[in-house]
C-alpha cells in the first residue's frame, strides 16, 4: 500500500504499509527396515508461519524560489517481525 497526499502547496504526506506472511511446511518419511537392524519406520510433519508488518510515514516540504531551495523531510518507520 502506498499513498501520497498534498496537504498544502509544497507539503506532502506519504504513507507506506506492507504485510508479509510466510508459511513453511516440511515432511519426512523413513520406511521400516527389513535389514539386520530391523528398525522401526519414522515419519514427521511440521508446519509454521511468520509475518512481518511495516508502516512508514513521511512529511516532505519542498520549496524553491529563484536560485534557492529548501527541502525538509520528517519520517517514522515501524516494523514488527
């Protein structure tokens, strides 16, 4: 998500947000052994997930007059994992 708004002339507010989810799945299978060790078979399965959230906001003031210019930026960023 990305949004930019011009509040007043030369002053812009920018908002950026993101959400990411990762799913993980694994499985393992080992059949029973018919050899001299006669081992029992094994199997396992696992599942996990994680997510990341991101929010960023900025104010940007950009002013130009003749040969002079002024650019001010203030921002905040938050990320949770």
